[in-house]
C-alpha cells in the first residue's frame, strides 16, 4: 500500500523544505513505528497563492500517476482552508499553522507530524476493515442520518490531531443501531442500514456497473470521490443497493455533483459511494 503525503502551502520556505527533505520530513523513529503508513510512502509539495489555485493544483497532481496510491493525505496551510470542505470528502486533510507555532520549519514539523501520522494510521486501520469501511462509504448526499453528517464534517473541517478515535467510536455506536434486516416476509436475509427516510442500504458485492465520470456533466470532485473517501482508496466498482422495505422505490435524490435527480419506480437503485446512481 502506497501512501502519499501532499503539503499544500503558500510559503516558499515550506515548499522548499518539503522539496529538499521529501520523505525525511518524517522522523526515522516515527517511520519505524508505523509500518502500515510508512512501508511505502511518498511526499510532494504544492505551492499555491490562493485557494482556487490550490484546488486546481491538487486535482492536477492527483490526475497524473495516482492510480497506485492507496492513501492520500493533504497537509494544508491554514491560509488555504477554503479548499477543505470539498477535498475533505476525498482526501484525509489536516490543517497546519502557517506561523508554525513560532518555531522553525524543522522543529514545527518534527512536533506536528507524529500525531498526524498516528491519527491517519488509526483511520487507515479502521477503513481497512470491510465491515467498518461500508459505514464510511455511505453516500453522503443521500443517506440521511445526523451521525453520518457529523462524521463527514469532522473530515470536511480538517481532521483534528486529537479526538478522531473518539468521534469514530461514537459514530459506530449510533450508525450500527440502524443495521437490521427487512421485516417483511422475504427470502432476502441481508442486513441493511436504514436512513431517516426509511430507505434501506445494502453494500453489494456485485460489479455490474461503474460510476460515470465524463465531463460534462461530472466535475473533478465526482471523479475522485468515486475512488477515494476520507483519504483511502476503495473499490469503485461496488455500490449500494437502495430499496424500501416493501414495494418499489422512487423519489428525488441528489446525484454525485449535487443536482436533484428524479428516480422512477424500480425494485432498487444502484447507488455508488459518491452518489452516482443507475
């Protein structure tokens, strides 16, 4: 598993430091203690003058030679924080203090990077568990549950260096209360996650469709959200089967680029984690 760390900054000095140090920005003792993160990893820097430029440059970077990347962490200068709500659904994003806490670049990163790496290591391990991964992959625009939105907001606000394990355990406790089979008489014994609109979501094993990514109408966020969630790559050929307890499902849903989509009656909807539907 290759993890890529991308430092996105306004600072010439930070950009140069990352370019010179590359993987050595992480202390050796830290690399030795977290093999799931540092067995194979890369470090890159992006220098941008404003959030709009930073957003474009991150997407450009991730559009070239990124297919081997299984985990992607963005270390974002807090002057570029406006990019985090969009990119936080896709990447594991952490903000850093552009004033470096009054320290030198070297000392700041030596202090700041260990808790970042440990926090990411914890999340990567959780996401690596199939049963837990399907909870994180629920479609964010269409699965209506306060606990899912609260969990997403943790990532879309910039992951805190403290408190993520507690937030995730609280999320598990609430979302698992929604997990149950259908109660109508049926041969279907699958376990579903049921949202506030009484829609039943089952993460299917089948690979009979793929999310569409052609631009237009799809933007770059549609493309990357179809492959990465909170910084971890997932199987973009799998989707949720969305149904109701009995009968045909229909209604208004939001697609992967936020447009409202009317779904006519059918037995179920094929809905991908990025909210693309067929």
